[in-house]
C-alpha cells in the first residue's frame, strides 16, 4: 500500500525536448489554418491563436507535464511556425502570380514552388528598396 502512495506522490519529470517537438507538431495546425485562409484572401489572427493553443497542448502531451517553461517554449515555437506559414504563403502568392502572368502571356517563363520559396528574399529586398527611394 505504501508503494502505491509513493508512486502517486512522485512527480512526473518534464521532457523538454519531446515537448518542443510536440509544440512544433501541434502548432502546424495553426500554420495550416493560416495557409488555407491566405488562399482565400484572408489574413486572420485566429490562426495564430489556434497555433498557440495547439502548441501549448502539444508541449504538455509530449513533455508529460504542463509548466510555465512549457508555455513560454510553446509560445516561441508557435511564433516561429507562424513566421514559416507566412513565408510559405508569400511563396505561394509569388508562385501563383507567375503562373497567372505566364498564362496571360505577360511573361515567357514561370516559377516552380521551390523557386518561389527561394525568391522570397528578393521580393522583400525589392520592397525595401522601393520604400527608401
């Protein structure tokens, strides 16, 4: 009987690395919502909230424990995942624009999605140059 009481009182150790993985995987739900909303022309902060809530839950499930440290880690992971979602959405917008321009005969080439991902920094730099000019 003492053995079962000891088992109940022992605290579950927090697996931070597994928690980070869980936060990342679960926050992908928010990223997917962001990407899908962007396809329909919407930018909604609800996707960030969904990503953050899912990240906290993912951390707790994988780390086997909820903690303040876990909430902070989940928040950082969800922000990073939302930045990745924004980047991929911007890449898709570039991809779609080049495809449309090609079909309209405005340009004589198109970009693959991977080329569009690689082109994002060039588009951001161009926008920066226009602001300073």
